[in-house]
C-alpha cells in the first residue's frame, strides 16, 4: 500500500488525499471494529466515528457537518466510496483523484514507508502493540512533504491502532472489538443512487440566470 491505512482514513475524512487500492484478500486478520480518533497536536482528541475492518475492506461511519456519512474502501478496488446516508446517494472517488496508486496491503507495521525499525512494545488502550519507527513515506498527500512517523501495530488484528506523524498528526483506533464483521457493512445499500457531479454542474449551467 502506498499510504498507511490510518493516513488513508484521515485523508478520506479531511480531504487531504489518499486511497488504499490494494489486491483482494490481502487482509488476513480476524476482523474487528473500533472507534476512530484524530488530532493535529500530538493528541487524538477529535472523534471521527466507528470503523469496521475485515476481508472485503474497511468502513468508517461518522457525522460530518450534520450529515450521516459512510466511507467504504475495498481491498480489491481502485475506487473509494463516500455514502450520503440521509440522501441515499454515493460518490465514487477514483485513485487518480487522490494521489495514490495500487499496491499490496501486506498487513505489517509501517506499510506505506520505505523502512521500518522496531523500537519496543507498548500497551495502547489496553491492547498489546509493537512500537515501530517508520521512515521514508512512499506517497505523501498531494503538495505535502514526506513525513516520518511512529506506528503502534496490533499483531492480533494485523492492523496499526495508532500512528503519530512527526508533524503532530495522530490517528488512533480505540475500543477495539475483535470479531468477524457482517458482510452487509461493506456493501452499498440497495436503492442508493450514484451522485454525478458533472451532470449536476451541467444542469446548473443550463438554468436561466436569476433562478
């Protein structure tokens, strides 16, 4: 994977670029759910929403500016999906629009970095993790410099539960519950319509001025 999983979720939420286009079946962990938190000053103090991870991909559900939003990313696709639950609509976000490229998710510490060095072990939110120093970010967000980070990898779930970048950005998963996740969580619900931005813009341009 060209970018770390935690950076991807942050990117999808805050629009800073990133998309995990990876090959099917690469996540071999037991599946889990949790609560995603984010911060910019070294403290994860902004609750983003719930996260579900399993063999199909991962999902984050949140409230954003009063809207009920679900982000879906599948391990075997180059497209991410943003679902607007209230409107029963969804948007496709191609990899080329988010500045990333396909690669394998290897289920190991420091995915998305050129080099990894284990620097210890630490208990994070009651879970035993391996602490790693990750250097040489392979695919930083557009217009952003490569940034090294410290990564806390949870070997039971095969997934990092905290990543702290050197610029103060931090992403963390709390309240981890290990279990297979319902397959329906990773599906676009029946009846949802694809949101076509180009069609909407054309319709707006065709409307007489003053309306």
